[in-house]
């Protein structure tokens, strides 16, 4: 409702009630209630966090693949944040991933495929080896040694130093965060496949 605009001049015609201070947001009008506008703002916030910023687009696509109700999903996620008092403005990247994982587990829709995609999105987004958002008890050294036995063209010291190892579907993901490049390998049944 910026000053000097037609919509502001005609605000009485549509019964607009709006904040008199910048950014002059609409509070309600004869077409939409305050509650409906608050709901739209909540969805807008979570659309920005979980889609527009590109943190986990592939995971969101997977979650909505069989359910085209993106609005309802983002609204419910927003309500979950509010219920648990998670911050919508002050957060670190790791929090965004932890929170959606908790939300999906709470709603019993977290599965192996979603876990794998969420990890890939997280690792792809980070430029350097990140702190994992997941909790796993793995013997990284044993997995690295088995990986090295299958392909000794890798430098084992580099693997120990620069890799992040995590469960990935029915195998493991070896994510190498080298100084200028990232490489991802799926290691399953003594087979290695590069991905990404």
C-alpha cells in the first residue's frame, strides 16, 4: 500500500486496513481476513527458506512428487516451527536440515529415499566438509579401508582427511571435500559408483 499508488487511493473501496508504517503491509480487506493473510505470510516464509534459497530443492521435489499440495506442506511445516518455537529468521544451514528431518520423522514420512536426497542436497550445497545434521554411529575408518580395497587408485590418507562417510540407502556415501572439488561415491556391496 505504497503512498501515491492507485491501490492506496482506492483503499476505501475495497475496505483495506493496512499498517501506516513502512512497508505498509495489508492487514485485511473485504476479500481476505487477517488470519488468511497470516497463513499466506507463513507459507511465504517457508517457501523462501525451503525453496527460494535453493537449500534443498531436490528433496522438496521428492516430497511433493506424489502430493502436489505444496501450500499445505509449507503451511504445516510453518505451524510445526511455531509449535516448537524454532526461529524463522535466525538460523544456520544445519538447523534448516535438522528441523525438516525432525518434522518428517514426526509426521512419519521420513524414509530411506528422503534421507538419501536430503543428505545429497546438504552436501551439494556446502563448499567445504560440513558438520553432519544427522546422528550415526559408523566406523569411518573401517568403511574407508573397505572402500580403498575396492579401488586402490584413491590415496587413503586423502580419504581419511577429506571424506565424510554416511549411510546412504542400503550402502554408504563417501563425500570427498577436496580443496577445489567435491566428489561423491556410493559404496555398496563392494561396488563403487560415482554420483553427482
